[in-house]
């Protein structure tokens, strides 16, 4: 549990991915709920099967400042990935 809380506290807040689960939500969960997540994370590590939603990224084009918005090269891609996936991935870093 202490490792999970440390991992949650070490992540900076960012844009929430399409799964709509954020670090802020984890930071405000009671211990009983965090324990359920911890059990799920441990099961994922034990079984070796990560839910597909935790591995998906949604790419959002962000316009570059001062560029022609009608040109595709005027955008840079931003990948929104699951914060749950990032959190569980931190365990093996």
C-alpha cells in the first residue's frame, strides 16, 4: 500500500485520458478502495494480462503557434494515455 501511495503522490496531474480515471481520483480514494485497486494491480502483474484500455492512446493534434492551421505539418501529436496504465507501469520501472 505504501508503494502505491508513493507512486500516486509522485505523479503530476495531467490531462485525463479517455478512460476518465485520474491521479487526483486515486489521491482522494479511501484506503479500502486503494486496497481493491492494489489487489487488481497485483493480479495484473501475476497473470501478465494488462487490460487493453490501459494500453491505448488517443492522439490529439495540437496546432503549433503561428502556423497555418490548414497544413497538416502545422500540428504536433499529443498522446493521451491511461493514468491507470502509467501508474501500474511505474511498479516495474
